[in-house]
C-alpha cells in the first residue's frame, strides 16, 4: 500500500506528473478537485480503510500540511513516498500563464514563501526530486543538496 505526497509550487508539474505516472494505479486526492477539506478527509479515510493507493496532489508546502497525511498513512500501514517538484518561481510563473485557469500570482508567491523542503525526519519512507524539462519529467533520488 502506497501513499504519495506531492510537494511543490503551483504550476511545477504535479498534476501532469500524476496523469503520466499514477493515473491508472492511485486515487488522486486534490483540493482543486474536491473543493473542501471535509471531502478531502472523507476520500483519504476511504483510501486508508480500503488499502487503496493514493496521491495527495496539493502544494503541501509546510510540515504541518504534510503531517496530516503522513500520520494517518503511517498508522494505516502505508509506505509513504514524497515527490518534491523543482519549484523555481520564475519557471512556475511562466507555466502558470499558459494554464487554462491560472492561479493568481499572489497565491503562487505566497506558497513560495511558505515552501519548506521535505526531509526523512517527517516520516517519509522514500523521497524523490522531480524536474520538469523540455523533454519531460526527470526523477532522481532525494539528496539534501536539492
């Protein structure tokens, strides 16, 4: 049973990566889709109760944001994998302009100001570093020098 947490700014490639890598195997838990924390919590509980692999496709910039999922997933016996998406503000602002529904710039900047790099000390079993390049996604093992 696998729980995946995405970490990164808006327009860093998280949802596109989900569609490319996890669409056929993991339920997508996303506030953009579910609209409320109550719905998100219910879907998360269902995944945990039924041992359904899932991806939390949110920005998850702070330890507290990630902690709510990590705690529940670990208690349910899930392996937790974190994917940190390279979050250069200039790149994300550029990609954001080309989205069908761009995020307000102020929201992207606010998330950038709160973004804390993940660490194994949070409870992750595995951490990955994802870069969106002109030829697609490049995934590497996590190093503290990201």
